[in-house]
């Protein structure tokens, strides 16, 4: 089943994101290579593809996992958690309707 992993950053998270980004992207790449990643990306703090120093306010990952518990476990192991980037992470089942 698909699950949405919705993460909210702590204030001024950009420096923390930079320290853990390579490891964070590596995990997403692994999901992609397994054919389980539907989409992933950050929420810019301003209306721009490149928010610069404004940084980001959170992230969204939609991916396939065997269970909610597996999705939660994967989310809990994110390098951004260990680096203190996220203040809150919500994991929910997701039903893709379109496209």
C-alpha cells in the first residue's frame, strides 16, 4: 500500500538539512531503485523552486510499504530526524486516484 510521510521542519532548519541531505537522498534513491517511490520533495518556505536562505518548511514522501508500521519505521530512521530537521512527522495511508 502507499503511504504519505508528511514532515514539518523546525524553524531555521536549512543548516541542519545541509548536514544530513546526502544520507537523506540516498535513502530516497534506494526506494526509487526498488520501484517503491511515487514522489518526494521539500516544501519551500517561499514561492520559489530555489528558496535560497529562506529554506524549507517540511517534506512530503509518497512511497509503497508493506504496512503502516513499516512506513513509520522507515520515517523514524530518516537522517533528517537524527539531525534535528523535523519537529513532527505524520505517516498516513495514501490512495492514489489521479493521474
